[in-house]
DNA sequence: AACGGAGTAACACCCTTGCG
DNA sequence: CGCAAGGGTGTTACTCCGTT
C-alpha cells in the first residue's frame, strides 16, 4: 500500500464514520437510533471537535504527500486562496444537516457561514480569565493567564507594543507582518514561510496604582488555530533543558553521533522530549562556535 | 542515496519612537 | 491611547557540500 493509498483509505473510513453518525437508520450507528436533533450539546460539540481535528490532520497529510485523488469517496483537494482544503460529499452534507440547529450549538459547528468568515476566527473557549477589568499583580502573572487561554485556543503568544510601567500588549504570535528585505542575489532567497498573518488578537494591560488592568481585548484571529500537538511542535515550545544540553555536549565530544544522542533522549523521555534532531544539531553547532 | 555538519539568511521577539 | 514602523539581538531552519 502506498502512502497515497493509505491516506485515501483513512479518508474513506472517516467518511463512513460521518455517514454512520448521520444516518439514524444505520444499525451500526453508535448513536443508538437517535436522530441528529436528539443529540445533546456535548455530543454535538464532541462530534464537531473530532471531525474538525480529523479534517485538519488529513488536510496536512494530503498536502505533505501532494495527494490529489479524483476518485474515491473522493476527497477532492481544492485550492482556496493560499490554503489547501479537503472537502468530501459527506462533510458537506453533514455540515449542512446542522443548518437548523439550536443557536447555542452553532458556535461549535463549521458551517458555511463560518467558512466565509475564516479570516475572523474567534475560539470558543472560556475567556472569563481575560475579561476587561481583570487585574494582575504583575505582567508575568497576566502573561501566564493569557498564555493558558492561548494554549486552550491553539495559538502562541508574544509581547506586543509597550511603554514601560504604562501599558503592555500581549498578542497572538501571528501578529504583524514580516519585514521584507532586499536580497541582492535572488538565488539565495530561501523558501521559508512566516507565521505572521496580521492577526489582531491581543490584550492590552495598563498600570493602575500597583496593579495591571486589562483595558482592551480582541479575541478574533485572521488564521486557522493549531491543535495541541501542533502547538507543542512550534519553536516556542521546543527547548532542550540544560541537563540534556550538557549531556549531549559531553556525549558529542566523546564522538557520539547527534542522531544517536537524540535517539537516546527520545527513548528515555518519550513525549517529554520536546526538541527535534535539528534543534540538537543547532545547539551543538552553537556550542562549538561559542567555544 | 543518505547522512552529518557548516554556514548563514530569515525569522521571532522585544523594545523604542513617533504619529494620528 | 492605540497602533505602525523600524532597530537590535538571539534563534531557527534552509541550503550546500563532504563523507559514508
């Protein structure tokens, strides 16, 4: 089985799952004969989340493997602006079947209306912790709270504009745009994408007496949000603790190959090994340059 | 062909300045 | 007060080239 075949097989199975969830007459349904209107809000939410996650993952894999399969239950890959999307007859019908659902459920669904506003995405996550008027003893405390909210939503934060002891902005790391530079030799131009999407999501805190108060907040994004796994893989969340830096430097100085060192770290730490092979290379190279 | 390593362009982050 | 632009600095990841 080729990777492309494996991928289409996965898409096929996801489509079947969607069909089962939709069809109340299907004996194999996990919905115990309920029509979709009988589903509770948490059930809607759960289904929507899983579907969204699966769709995003498939989108990524299909893009990586450049799968354009015009057959099958066929996920057709459509080029939309700068994004590549997967759509299937099932997902379209599935989503349209929620057109008349209760208002309270709509925010959880990826409806047509939602798609049209894809450049105005506001996460459906509890944001009480960053309400306007909330106060914090320190900026660090505020940053922690905003970071926790960001993690739940699927974006990273960075510091934005500020005036010392007056105000401080914390923003989505997709804030702003990349400064273009003139490259004399175009052949040296690198194919590197930026995470900057002119995102407007931010909170602004102002100092009031000894506290920092949230005075402004904008929570909508101009880009797709990331899954927890994707967040973990972003540069900001990858770091090599000093203990392992020293261990790697020592092993490398004894002639151990970086790949072997990384393999040992991954075996030992599993999920806790947040950094990649490339990060290890960079660290060792930097160490050598500094020495 | 695959891997390892070196060099460095381009990036993210954070800050200051200045404008409306 | 809010925002954009630009500079400084450390980091990330792309490309090339030698080695296996």
